[in-house]
């Protein structure tokens, strides 16, 4: 289950991606690390950790 900070940050990131008219292919919670992974567009990869910190990979 994602944390509240993760859920809010995930919503914001997904909203920003769709504002750029890019498709979101995958949103997944990694059960091992509890990080949220977002795959969008051709090569945009975003990782959101439990504290809501965002990393663009």
C-alpha cells in the first residue's frame, strides 16, 4: 500500500505527464522496496520513494 505522500506525488506527476499529452504506460508499486514506478512516453521513468521523493531515471 502506498504512503499518503507517495499517493499525492504520484497523482501530481501523472497529471503533469498527461498535461504534456504523453501516454502513461505503467504505474506500479514495487512490493520489495515499496517504491512507485511510472513509465510514460517513449522513455520517461519516474521513481517515487516512501517519503514522496521523486527521481527521474
